[in-house]
């Protein structure tokens, strides 16, 4: 755009933020890459960044020094005012001089800040500036100051609020509802699937496992007076969210079938699930992978235990009912025929059983409920070596289809 010598502004947009400057001189920084190769005082670009009513605005403009050697030299420039700047906008310079001059060897910037008040529309802003020139032996103010220094376009948009939220992770049985309704009749909506409603439903089961990008563009089509009719409105906002879908169908816990045990028995409930970042919460608020149920401490009756297992996203749960009965009369003779010797011992001991317990499973459990030894009783006498096991109290659990017995011993 050709200008006379005074039309020295070659303007480029540097930043767009959301604050209002209140200092005497703006805290903006000129862009040293701005050039005016034709030396004719062009304005480029001709438009300020768009603004939205009620949102903080901060646009930084960089200007180049005026050219010299055109018959007479401009020595300094002073911006006088910006005419037709939208309501709520303010402007300041970074000249750092009390007289607000920019000299020919300086870079310069202008900060346009504030909060637009409206109405929405397209504003033609005229920049007026004063110039001083050098005539032979002295400097004087250029005739006709202040003079038209060029035009800028400022677009003020209607309020537009758009926020899809942060990236998130959900499971295949979940949905997310998005609502970006601006509650007016002049905004349009376009989603990633080309739907045009104000609402969008993300059904994880339909999209399947993986990371999916959802985005929407909301555009102000007519402003308040039809100002964008016949053109693509510059007033729009877009937002994107990444949704990661995880299949938790294989993330399960199984405590087994309900059990019936004797009132002198011990049973371990194991909820271990493979994976990372696994956490456990039992109905008694314990948080270990397994739970030791000692019938001798509970008495007879039915006792239900449940556990919830989670990782970063998946959750599974199960419960089991343990029925504790008084089997002492039925199993007394058998229990008395189980012999541990020596007891206490140093970790090596013998276990003798009767024939009814042959081929039973054997488990030795510490006080934390951890199984430290397991095996099968395939003979009436078995030597067990636990010399590398810590000292303390242990339970021996012997179980087959018909019998369930628990005895205590100690390693010293």
C-alpha cells in the first residue's frame, strides 16, 4: 500500500495475550526482523488480531524507522492518536522518551491492550502521527501535523466460550458428553465427524481402544448486524481433546467359590492381578494382594469378604462367603493323628499323617498370610526343610476334598 513519506508505519503482529498495560511506556518489544524493503511506508498486515467482547486483549505492533534521502529527511516521529479504536482498547508506546518520539535510528513498538466492550463489528482504525523534518540547518515540525499515517482493521467478535477440557483416559464402557452451546442463533458448530450440533457424544465402545482426537470449531456467522454476511467470518474458536480408550475386559479378579471350613482352619484369599500400578482394597480396609482368614478368631457362621482391584484406569471386584462350621467332633481323631515334631524346631521337622490325608495339599503360611511353602502329601511321613525361613509362628494347612486342617508350629 503506497504512502507518502509520513506514512512510515510498517507494522507486524508480534504477540497476542490477555492483559492490559498500565505503565507510562508499554512493556512491548519490537521485532528486529520487520523490514520495509520498498521504503514507502507500507502497513503490513493491515489488520489487528481478532478480539472477543469481554476477553483481555494485548496486541504488539512493530514499526520501522521512516526512510531518508527523499528530498528532505524525517528526523523523528510521534504517534498522536488512533482514531476509531474499538471501545475498551488502549494504546501505548515503548519509546522511553518523555516526548514519546521515535528517532530514525530506533525501533519502535505500539501495544494495543484492554478488553473490548463492543459492539461486534469491523473497525477501520486510522493512525495519526506527527513528524519532524530537517531543512538545511535546522529541524522543524512537518506541515499539516498530525497527519494520516495509514489504516488498520480491527475485528471485534461476539463473546465465545469454548473449552472441551483436558485430555483424558476412559474405559470401553464409558461415554463423554460435550456441550458447546453458545445459547444464541448466530453461532455455527462443526465437529470432527462433520456433525453440526451443539452437543457431541463420545461413545468409547463405538470408537474402540486407542487414542482418539475430538475437535470442534464454533464460528460467529453474523455478529450483531450481519457484518460478516457474504464472507467467511474471522470470528471463531477451535478446541481439541485427545481421549484414550482402554479395554478393561481382561482385568478381572477371582476369589474362587464360596467355601466351607472348620472353625480351627485358616484360608488365604488371593486377589493377585498381573500388571503395573495395581492397588487392592478389601472389605476390612486392608490393602495387600491376599487376605488371611483365621476361623479360630471368628467363630462359627457365615462371613463375606470382598475386594476391589484397580490400576490407573481399570477396576474390578469380587466377593466370597466363607462358612465356618464346628468340625471338631468329626475331624478330631484325624487331627490328633497329624504329628509335627519337633515343635518348636529350627526349620527342619517331620510331618506324619494318617491315610485319610494322603495326597492332600500342604501349605505353610506366615503371620502375614503369605504362603512360604507348598507341596503334596504323597506319603504318611514327610521331612520339611525351612532352615532359610525367618523365625516365628507358622500355620500348616492340610486340605483335600473331605478334610481341611490347620496346625501351628514355631521356628526358633
